[in-house]
C-alpha cells in the first residue's frame, strides 16, 4: 500500500517484478489516486477495513500485505483487525505516531488507533538487532 498523498502507481516496478511469481493487487486507498474522497471516515483504520473487504471479495487471502509510510500503518492494522486474512506484513518506514498539525492521538481527525502490536498468536518474532559498538 502506498503512503499518504500517493497512489498504487508508486508500486508499478515492484508489482511487475513480483507478478511473475505472485498474484499482485495494488489498489488505491480511499481518497487517493483513482479512489473517491469520502465525506467522512478517511482514517487508516477504515482503510484497513476497506482492504479486508477487498481481500475477501477477491478470495485472495491470506495475503502478504506490503505498505510504505501510511500504507505501513494500514497493512499493520489490517493484520491486527483481520488476522485470518493476512499471512505476513512488510511495513516499510511505517508512519506510526505521525499526526497532523493540531491533532492528537486517537482523535477522529487522524484516526490513529494507537500502538499496533502483533497478535499474541503471531508465530514469527524478529530477532534482536545487535547493538552497534
């Protein structure tokens, strides 16, 4: 998933390369690219729920969900809110904790859902990175 202000075309080169081995779906998040701007409900939580509907309607799950920046927030929320639909997540520079000017965590304007934690049943844990000397 693309970041704030972008669209699915940002993934074109990656999608073409991955399409040789995988089914690749690159939608535009609501209010971005070719998707209409909703009058209300334009938050990462609702975007994650939109993706859940898309995955279910395409019958493609569980998926490997990839996202950059705000798209990283969205795919993490997809995994937390709809774990049966997600096999794994690749979150590139997720914008967790990024709030707009004058907004606050959890406000309806930002839709920030707070910290995203893997479900306790998550079988994969990242090894600790070694400390630099």
